[in-house]
C-alpha cells in the first residue's frame, strides 16, 4: 500500500511538471533541467563503473539539458538571459 501511495504522489508531481512544461512555466523548465542533469550525472557515474550501456542515456539527458538552455526555449519559458 505504501508503494502505491508513493507511485501516486510521484505520478502527480510528474503530471504537474508536465503541465508546467506544456504551458511554458519557468519553474517546470528548471525542475526538468535538474532532473535530467542528475540523470546525466548518474549515467556518468555508471559509465565510470564500466556500465557502457548508459552511454545512450547520457547522450539523451545531455541533449535535453542543452535544448532547455537554447535561446528560443528560454524565450518560450520567458527566462532571464
């Protein structure tokens, strides 16, 4: 039961952030940057431990973080330059 409640809470937070990204909320952009940045860091650690399967995830996470910092995306989210 506890696991189900945790999954529901995480799902609700994910929906909220997804809505924030869809509607151009800057706080959602920063949450996405943090989450995908931590994912990239985790993949770097896995890569250093010899788990070479994490290369693709590292590339995807890195590209998403890069994309969220491009000028047109920052303009969409009305972020300060």
